[in-house]
């Protein structure tokens, strides 16, 4: 069991290191994950991806300070059951050097 835990930790650490080293990869990773925020069954994936990017770009403590929220609040907000406000989402994105943008989606015929 310890090997399984160690492998999971090292995978996460590798992911954080790759995102830190490759800004474009981090942007694409977060773009793909943010699409899941619209799906209540998959919302956790988007929040956990944002958390991983925050870890890659300064760590949760530094990102929380930059975003003007407590570290504990950021941990809760970017958990699988988190539900960030728009203000918090924008502040966290800004703290990691990214911003929210809008693209055309599927438009249902009226």
C-alpha cells in the first residue's frame, strides 16, 4: 500500500513540476478542466485542476495571499466539494497569471 501512495504523490508532484515548467501546458490544462465546471457531475475536476495550477505557480499559501483570501479558505474552495464565488475564481486566476475568457458555446435554437 505504501508504494501505491508514494506513486500517487510522485505523479502529482510530476504534474505540478510539468505545469510549472510549461506555461502553455498549464493554460491548456486549465482550459480543458474549466469546461468541466459547467457539469455538476464533473465540477470537482475543474476545481482540483485549478488547485494543481495554484500549487505549480507559487503554492496555495502564496496564491491565497495574492488573491486576498485565507489559505484555509482556498483549500476548501479548491476542494472536490468547493464552490468558489466569481470573485474568488477571478482572484485565484489573476494570482496565477491567468484570466477568465468567454468563447461561443452550443446555442440551443429558440
